[in-house]
C-alpha cells in the first residue's frame, strides 16, 4: 500500500481521514500546515499528498507548487469546502491530480487514491532508461551560478549510477544537501538514507557504529547491535568529514567497498551489504595522502567521481536566490517578505566565511526582528551590515601586468554594479551597456 500524506489545519479532519485511510490499509502521515508537510515530503517517504485548500500561512495551491519543486511526479489531491469552477480549473491546469469537494464520500477518496497509485505504477513501468538524464528534485538546492549549474550536470550523470562519490568543499557549503540530492535522484531513492559525521563519534566507538558489534565483544556490549552499513542496506550511506576517520578503519571501509560485506566487532560471520557510499571532506585529502593521514587506495577509490562545491563567496549569483529560499522555508510562500535593495547589496558584498550555513543563520536573524514590509539592511547581523570588501593594495597593483590590472578593475566595477542592482544581472548588463551573454562571459573569466 502507498504512504499517504494528509495536510489540514483542522485536527478533527486530520484524525478522521487518518482513521479512514488506515482502515483501508494505507500508511498515513499527517501535517497541520504546509511547512510541516514539506519537511515530510523532503524525506522522500510519502507517495501521495492529500491537502486542504484553505490553510494558513500556506494554502493548498502554494503547497502543491512547493511539493512539485521537490517531487515533480508525486500525485497531489486537493480538498476544499469552497467549491468553485475557477478554483477547479486553476488546480487542474496547474497539474493537481484530482479535486474533491467537502463533504465527500470515503469511497470517492479511496477511488481517487487508487487512480493515483495506478499513475505511479504506470510511471515506474515506463520510466526513462538509465542512459537518459534523471529529473532533478531541487529540494533545499539552489543553483543559479554557472559553477553550481555545473554541479547539477554532474549530479545528473552520477545519480543513477552505483558509483561511490567524494564531495569536497568548505564547511557550510551544502555537501550533505548535494549528497541527499544524489540519493533522491537515484534508483535507491525509496531505500534508506543514513548520514554520519565521522568527526562527531569518538574513535573507540566509530568501528562499532559503522559495522555493529556482537554481544560481549567489549565492556558495555550487552546485546548484538547492527551498524550503519546494515541500517543503510539497499540505500545510501553518507560519511561526512571522512578525513577524520582513523587509518585502521579506513582499511576496513576499503574492504567493505571492495567485498560488499561487513563483519561486526567481535563477530566471525560476514554479512553481505548493498550500500552506496557518498563521502564528504572539508580537508584536502590529496594533502592528507601525502602526509600519510589518509590511505591512498581509499582516496583513489572515491576520487573516481568527485564533486567540488565552491565557497559562497565565489558564486555571488546564488546569494539572493538562496536568501529567498530560506525566507520561504521559514515563513511560507504566502507570508514571505521581499529583500530590500540595500539588504541585497549588503548580502552580495559580504564574503561569507561560514558559507551557505552562515547565510541561513543571517536570514533567521533578520526574520527574528522583522515586523512588516521588506527585509532591510538594518535587520541583518552587524558584521554583514558593516562589512567592507578588501581592496587591492597599490603594491599588488604595481606588480601586476597592465592587462591583469585592467581586468581586475573591470571585475571590481562589474561587481559594484551587481551590488547596486541587488544581483540582478539583466539590470547590471543594461547599466554596463553590454549584452547579457557578455556579462556572463566576463563573470566566468578567471
């Protein structure tokens, strides 16, 4: 049976529908508002969504559009007590799977869900072959800059394969978001997703956490325990900060990748596992290999497929779209305020040492003090408001060639115009009196 998500801001309706659907054999998740519903959808654990139309702060149609951005093929059924031809037409044109008017018969809802299941089954049967590009689900993943669009291309090619992947990037750049996107666009999307920060687990416990242990294998091992590899069997295991993994455990991880089986601590039995491993590191693993801190054979096992995530300061095109995404995540589409020109300018000018995570925190800070109107510069953290970009020194300029000096000055001027337009490249190109393609080329030049 499919897993159904029911969204309604009336607890009585939620309870009633949950009981009725469970009685008909369905597994049911419930949510009382759109944001809670989206959190459930992002986990990739529901097949069909049934949502009320009139809700706050996000209504049913807004929720439908957000769900489609995350899971484009998920059927969404709209329920409303406010029947109107206009609403029905809008819903059906927008791609709503079906539309039921309250009060409705239980049999009508069950029949609607059966049709939705048939659509899902048919889509899976006629799905594109592996050699065709997968369809993205950009949940929590914003790509506007050329560099991040290149990352999208890599995800498209890598996701449907069984290859191990290494994601490199500074802390806060969104490595786990990239890993989740790969998982959710893979053939393992409906199988387990397990993530672990290797640096967060004490070294003496990491082996047991990874591979499990048998009763009596060490003090405190009062029963058998499965490890993360067994928990992720059939799905994906994400190993964050893999550079912190002890050398002896690196050897055991390499064996698991090669042999596709694990052995619990203190055990003698080999247990077969089918797990795709995605690793991430904010340290330079090549340097770690040279220093003897990371095994070269394990590194090259991962380095076949690498994804390098540029820091946020290198991709200013992503800053405002990301900021808007975080605002919608906090407030919902209907109540999402706009960003003023001065705030946008300050956000783009800041160098973001904490990357995307710091940007998310800055938006939460602004929304904490926001009351009405736009998000202005005064609502941003002080260090962002008062940030002064580092200017090139005259000594460096004196040592540069005329060509590189002029190129640098041109780049600074372009960035200044972009700041003035709040990151709007079309307006910037108009102000610079160049066409948009020329502006993109100049921005992509090193």
